[in-house]
């Protein structure tokens, strides 16, 4: 919280919010969270985890069954109260842009100011300024149908942010755009929302997007908020194996705990790699317990053979511009996203060193607890994020 925002009501407070579409299964189950004034919060989760439902409930498009929602200190939902979407002072950017097709670009943006009772000339001036800021100067007179997808999303962004320092909700705004455009627009969203001091809730299933944008990330699964924290926190201290997997692993190795050499650390014997690894402990692990060691991509390096290391074989190598990413066979396990400045050809033997800071050890009990909350059937096919590379981001 900055000096400017100290003492102000949070942008959003959810208390025990629940919502079911069919009366049987909760799309959101008892969700509580707070978004500070001027904060950029990303809700990250696989498909079906309840992300859209929660932002639609905050916007007022969906009614909640239980709990309460406050926006800037004012209750807008709860106890039979349901303030209409247009009276919540919230703007929203959708995946499919949702522009008014019969209005020019300028009018699309200026219309958002009408509600704020800004005079007609001022509206056009402010809208025009905002359009210039999103790189659409000169296209004010066009209709949405005459613009590319990226340009249309820029109009939607301008409309959401014009004259607005309130709450802006983003529902997967980049998912219909090409990769290079996505990157550009992501940067624009990050800078413009902060320049206008908007408070933001942004939902995505894309981990890289979440880590790049967020002041805070909330990870959802099965309609529940599993962990909320700063990106570094989520990455370094995931509370369970689901969060670790969903935020990017190079691979996992099964083993048995030998010792607790220091507080928070375990030594795990991994027979398939003929190795003993040091790992940070998530939950409780005692000597003799079976454990899974989850490896962050940054933990692995292809090293000089004379260092203490583990033998592996190169399965695949991919050129990534700044170097090469290798997939390795380690015993019966596949370890991916192992970065190296040099190319190691397919089939060659390499030695890898492992940094304990990027190794996380979980107990079997943790896996069972995760399976109980996390319903893979509801998560669709998008839950494939195992080999996501956060090496640039990592320590
Ligand atoms: P996400 O945005 O994370 O993909 P949703 O909020 O869309 O998740 O969905 C959460 C759960 O609610 C899913 O099981 C989904 O099938 C269900 N759901 C979403 N919208 C509806 C709807 N309009 N009617 C019935 N079920 C729905």
C-alpha cells in the first residue's frame, strides 16, 4: 500500500461468496479475498475453476447465493441485496471486446464518460486522448468492424480506462490475439492501468501472463481460492503440489526422505536418478516418508562433469534465441525446460546440477488433500502447464 492509498477502503472485499448454477455443485465455494486500492490482482486457474463466475459476480452480471461483496467500501451484493451492474461503477474488458458495432471508435470510448455526466465536448476530447495513448490516434472515425482484433481490444481498453480510476475487471482479454500482439497489449494494460491508478482484477489461465502482470496472484481450483500472494511468494512457496504444477515445473521425482538437515529442508533419496537431493519442504515430512520432489526449471543446470552432479541423457533440444532448452531423460523420468547457453545434441550424455532453492518436496498426504479439492474433470484440457519456463523470472 502506498502513501496515496493508505486509509482508503479496499477496492473489493469478498466474504464467503458462494454460487451454484445447478443447486448441486458450487461454481464458487466460500470465497473470501481482498483487493487493495490501486492493486493489480490476477486470478489464475485452469478452465472451470470459477474465474469467470467470480468476476461476473463482482460486476453484478451473476447473482451470488451466499456471502457478500463490497466495492470501495460499499456493499453491492449479499443478504438479498443485488446492485445492478450499471450502478456498481465497474468497467469490464472481455475476451471478445464487446464493442458497440454501430458506433465509431471515438463514440465507443466517449460513451463510457456519459454515465459520469461529462459534457459532450469534454467527452470527445478525453476519448480522443485515451485513443492516442493506446496507439489508435487517427482511427477515431472508424467502426469496430473496420479494425483488427488487437485494435478492437485497444478500443475496449481505452473505454474501460477513460476518466476512470475505479475498478476494472479483465476477463481473459488477450486470449483471442496472436502471440506478438498479446505481448504488446499486455505491456499496455500493465502500464495504463497503473498510470490511471485503476484497481484491477484480471483473470487468466495463462501462468506467464499472471506472473508478468500481477501485484498479487490468487490461484483458484474447483471454485476455491487455494493461495493468494505476491508472484514471488506463489512461485517460491507454493502451498501444495497443484500450485507448484500449475506455476511451472521442469519435472517431478519420487523418493524417500532420509533426513531433515536444517529447518524447512529435507534430504530425499531418489533411486531413479541415483541421487540424494536437498529440497525445500512443503508441509511436514519426516525421515522414512515417501515424497515427491518437484523441480522448478531454474533449479537445473547442465554442468561441467567434475562438479557433483547427476547423469542424464538428452531427449530433445530446442533453440530459444538466447540459448537452448533441453528435455532430458533421468532414470525413467522426463525433465523438460533445462536451459543451457550451448546446444547438447539429442542422445548425448550430460551432467546436471540441482539447486535446492528450486526443489520442493511434498508428502503423499498433500497429494491426497489436493485431489479432494481439485476436480480435474471440471478443469478441461487446458491443465497442461507442466513445462512452463519461468527461468527469466526466477532467482
Ligand atoms: P473458468 O472461468 O475458470 O473457466 P467458470 O466460472 O466459467 O470457470 O465455471 C465454473 C464452473 O461453473 C464450471 O464447472 C462451469 O461448467 C460452471 N458454469 C459456468 N457458467 C455456467 C452456466 N452459465 N451454467 C451452468 N454452469 C456454469
